[in-house]
C-alpha cells in the first residue's frame, strides 16, 4: 500500500517540479554546497588515516567556504542574466528518421524441447 502511495506522490511531483524552474536550480545548488565538502571529508577519512581532527575541520570549512562562494556566484550570474540556459527542442516534428519497433517472438517451452 505504501509503495503505491509513494509511487503516486513521486509521479505527481514530476509535474510540480517541472514548473518550479529557479526553485529547483536553487535547491540543487544549495545541496551541492554542502555535499562536495562532505564527500571530501568522507574520502579523506577512508584514504588518509594520518589526517587529524583539526586538519579535517579546517579542510571541511575551507571546502564549504569555497563551494558557498562558487554556488553564490553561480546563482548571482543566473539572476543577472550573465548565464542563460536555453531550453532545447523536444518535439519530433520535421524529423526524418524512421523509428521502427521490431518485436521478436519468444520461443515457447515446446519449441525448445523439439530442438533437442
């Protein structure tokens, strides 16, 4: 029951998120601001056992500050129009490619027995 409910909610969210535009871009930007440094700390903890807590703290803060600056500049550039993402055409009108759907019959168990 809950699987069907969450599936239906997810399908409805597709149509909602489609019209959000800048809100979705902002959400993804903010999540990547902390996601990059967090991944860096995780990898550092696995592959660099000699790094102490102070180094991890300062490295995480430096990564967070640099990502925050990059994400802020990205959002500011989008807001001022310095960066413009043009939408691509999703129509197949005028497309000359022939799309063919070829279906091959599945062999039945009787046909497989006859082959032996």
